[in-house]
C-alpha cells in the first residue's frame, strides 16, 4: 500500500490527494497499512482536511475501514491472479489492488465497471501505463473468476482457513478455536466483519429521544431506540 515507500510514480501522488473518495482512501490506507497509523485517527484526520461531502464521506470511510478489515482475505484472493508476490509491488499499487478487490468482493452497490475503471485511473496516477494495465487485468480476472479463489481446507487446516476467509490474525483464531471451537469461532469472525451501526446520543437538555426520532423520520431517516443506552438512537 502506500506510505514510506513511494516507488515509481511517487511524484504523481500529490496530484490525486484529496480529489475524491477513492484517492483519499488510498492515501489513508497507506498511512494505516504501511506506516502503522491507527485507522480511526487516520480517517478522522483525513475527513477534517478534505472537502468530501455527504455520501462521499461515507463512501470514503467504508473503503478505508472495509479494506483494512478484510485485507488478509483480499491479499489471498489477489494472489490467485498475480504472477509475483503482492509485496513486490509499490505500496501505492498494492493498495490500489486491495481497494479495487474490496469493491468487487464486498460492495454490491458499487458497479463492477466503476470499481475497475477507477482503480485503473488510480494506478495511472500513482504508477504508469504498464502497471495500470496489470491492475485492469487482475481485477477483471478476479471479477470473472471468483470461483477460482480457494481457501485452505477447513477440516485439514481450520486455523488458516478461518484466518484467510474471514481476515483475522492466525494467532487470534488459534486462541478462539481452542476456547470456543471451530463453529463458534467462525460465527465470531463473521460478526467482527459486519459494519457497526451509527449510534447517536440524544442531548436530552434540548430534546427527547422520541422527538428526535420523529424529526429524523420527517427527513427520511429511519431510527430505532437503543436497548442498551437510554439516550441512544440507532440509524
């Protein structure tokens, strides 16, 4: 992904910074996955510095958190269509591939054509025409041949299977399997991979939970009361 190492095309990165949700997500992923930045801090800093509005802010956040959360699975899937190890690519191109793969495998609302095209455009901006063609080919193969992505056998290698399919560290999966068993570990990993709902805390000095619920509904926003926090709303 892109961080300390800029690689070829590093001088082009500033041209993309802050332009759109995908390029901003790429820069943020490089901070997190290459430099070890905390995801929540990196995301908040980028949002404060950017000019993204409304849906684009949500899309940016989903791209960063989603790609970070599923990176082990993404790397495993991409490896099926690469002739050299992902680690040998520049950080930027490595993360362009991950971003594209995340959209193809996990974001049904994003048209596949757009996911591939925008990834190729990012590869051109952060690399060169040759690497852009490679990104195009790899992502198109992943899209057409997803059934060829095979994980280690669950019966023979349960730890590796779970770690790669559900993108969790092997040491953690090993610990959970020993404590909870295979089936419960899979359920736990699946739950960890779901996006948390947005929860609001109602300022009861100014309104009530019921009043805010009605105001949100008037704007087409559905909200439900939290069963854990008396002042919470889940939207």
